C-alpha cells in the first residue's frame, strides 16, 4: 500500500514514523510519503490562502497549489506503481461521510491513497471539481462530529486505522477479529494476571472465574454475551432497531 499525505504541516505526521506504522514502513509493507503543500507555491510569500470571494470570515485555500501538488504526487506515485494505477483521494472534512471501521476495512484494500489535509476555512471548491472531472475517485471523510483546525489529526487516525488492517502489520491477525467495532460490536471486558488483585485501598478484585476454567467454548460464549451486554449498554445504536421487547435484537 502506498500512502501520500499533502499538508502544510509535514511535522504533524511525524507520529506515523513510530510504533506499528513505522515498523510497517520500515518492513516495506507500506510506503508513506508526506508532501509540503507550500513546495507547490511560487510567489515570494509562498501563498496558499486568500480571503473568501463574496466576503466572510477566515481564509480559503487557493486552488493553484493543490492542483500542482496533486499532479506532482500522481506522477511520483505512478513512477513506482505504474502509469495505470490511480489513487483514492481522501479529504478529511467535517462535512464528510463518517469514518468508521467499515471505512478502514474498505480502504485497507486500496493500493494507493492520497490524503489531502485542508486548513483555514477549507479548500476552494474548484479543486474538488477539477479532480472529479479528471476522473479521480474522491472521498470526503469525517473523523467525528466536532471541529478540528485542519485535516492532519484525522489523517493520523485514519492512517492508523487503515494500515493496521494491512496483512502482516499486526503480528497476531486474530486480535483484529475480536476487537471493538471489528464485527459491529464492542469488545468484551479484558482481564490479565493477577486473577485476584488487591487494589490500593485493600479491595480484593477477582477476575471472572470462567476465564480460569480452561473451557474455551464456555469462555467464548461468555465473551460473546459480554460483548452484547456492553454494546447494548454503551452503544445500542450498533445493535440496530429494537423489536419493542426491550432486549437488544
Ligand atoms: C475550523 N475550520 C472552519 C470550519 C470547518 C473546518 C475548518 C478547519 N478545517 C479545515 C480543513 C479541515 C479538515 C478536517 C476538519 C475536521 N474537523 N472535524 C473533523 N472531524 C474533521 C475531519 N476529518 C477540519 C478542517
């Protein structure tokens, strides 16, 4: 998988050099290249924004640097991937489609994703039109219903959620199956040693005995039940519409 990120703040993406994502890059499972949008300006002030046409607060990102940046990223990516390969272009955007685990699953099968990090009030609309008319697949995705100052935080989250699903990135692939949201449910409660923990105020907290039984079938059944109960309590929306009897469907 190749990932390109176009941003005004390349250093914001430095965490992608760490931990599992960094290891996947070093092992060649993922190629990730970060591009500075200002490298695609040509005036003395390296201008990337201007006031909104029609008035209004804030600044809007100019179309010219974006058009040049996308062309350069496409050319460089195709040098490695081949001239017949085209990227999915993702714009993190608070007005976008919610980014959820199913999105990460879908994108984890992409050969090439270009993330475009907007800033200020946003990007001139004609950039989207230009890319769509050029035949690119474009996705506007939102990290959640709150406002950030730009797309970089979203790209960090989206990249981690996607890359961890690439085969070979997470050592134990089985752990991907049971985690929260992987099957539309929340994960069951987790316990480890000691089986009996004497907490700081002297309360002895026992782990559920079933987990010490060695009966893997009963343990699996208990975990499924706990997932349903926890999902019903915390995220009933994930269980779908109730049938009116009060119990999760
Ligand atoms: C503040 N400023 C004026 C109001 C509109 C947003 C703008 C800032 N901004 C510019 C580009 C950009 C991209 C993503 C996001 C973003 N916010 N919240 C999310 N879940 C996001 C995603 N994913 C914010 C962005």
